[in-house]
C-alpha cells in the first residue's frame, strides 16, 4: 500500500514525539535507562495520547512535541501494566485526533502501515500487512490474549500507531520481533476501548484487584520454563530465585510453558505466598516467594 498524501495529511499531525526523563532512583531506570524517547497517538481532541508504557514508566512528567513543533509538558494519566499501554494528557484542546479500531473484521494479509516519531517534529512511515492475530506471551510477566503482528517494521521510536487503509488505529506498536522474523508486535487499541474508565483513573481502581508478581524474566525450553534473570529488588530476587532455575510447579500445579506459568501465578494476589518447585544444581528445591504488586513497585 502506498499511503495517499491525503491520508498522511490526516495521520501525521496526530502522531507525536515523547521524551521522558526518569530519576535514577526509579526501579525501571536500571533496565530501561533514565532518558527515553517514543512515539504516541492523539486519540482525543481534548489532549489524550496513547503510547506504550515502557517509554513513560517512572517519569514525573513528559515532554510531548507535535509535528508542527508545538511542545507541551504533560502528565501521565495512567500506566496499564496488564496491556502494556499508557495514557498521557496534553494541556490543550482542539487537537487533531485519530479514531480507534477494534479487531473484529481485521484479517490476515490486510494492508497496514506504521507511523513513528524519529525526533521532535519528524516521523517516518512503513508499510506492511497483518501477519498474526492471537495470543502472545513475553519474557517478563506479560500476556496478551489478543495481539497483532505485522510485517511493517517500526521505522522509528516505539509507541506509535499501526493503522489501516482508512487511517484508523488498530493498535500501539510495542516491539520489533526480529528474533522470530521481521515482525512488529502491536497491542490492540481495543484494550483501551474496553477499559477507558480505568485508563482515565489515576492508579488502580479499587474495584480492580491486583495480581501476584515475582519480577522475573524467563524463557521456554523443551516444555520447561527457565529463569533468565531477575529484577533487582523484586520479590523473586529477595526470595533467592536464581538465573538458570527451571520452574517445575506453582503451588503444586505443574508448569510446562510460560503462558501456563503466568496464569497460575495470576490466580494469586499481591502479598500471597507462592511456592515454587525449581530444578537447580541437579536437584529439585522448594522456594517460597512473598509475591509483590508491580504497580506499587514501580509507583
């Protein structure tokens, strides 16, 4: 698809550049750095910008620059750890905005394009097609029941929109998946549409319970889940888990894949003790972990 000039005239003004400075004391700074840049999309003329959470995590405020070089100091309204999205509010009104599209009717092979910031007042476009619609699990404690992958490679900074031929936002570009092929991972916009009230509420609404979190990174190998690393200061590290541990069971329930491991873990609430059977040093050991709350940890 060669995006028409008129379509670009609609899409580009609603794509923004985000710059975030994170204190060195924030837990995310050790793995994501203290200076981050990303892309975002204006989804409401009253100043709401949707982006990916890792760009703005830990930032007291962020600087958002429009294509016409207007710049704003902005607040982060909500960090959504379940979806991996974040919502920012610009202190302005009457801004160009794009509409969001649900996944219903989206088909494999449908033409798409990504718009991404490459700096203040500059953006690039990449064309491709939908290559996958379905579940996705990551090496941190993260699962999407509905993810989209596209052959369009992100031409700039993460957090920008994946759009259809009408300029509607299918989702937010999160990662380049070069290790499994030339694909970009996209978080569907309907995660926001289904939880708008939660996104517009600071912190976690009291009606939304948290879920247990260990602060580990893992990979799957031959029907086993292996710990690749641990977040410094996280519950897993404090409990004595180690890189290389093979997780065999959670509270007696066997683990054969990463998605199952996460789902078993998320039956528990923050603060619950989780008993893990791990294979370490040619023997099975039991490790009890006082699970944490990811939102409280990164607050």
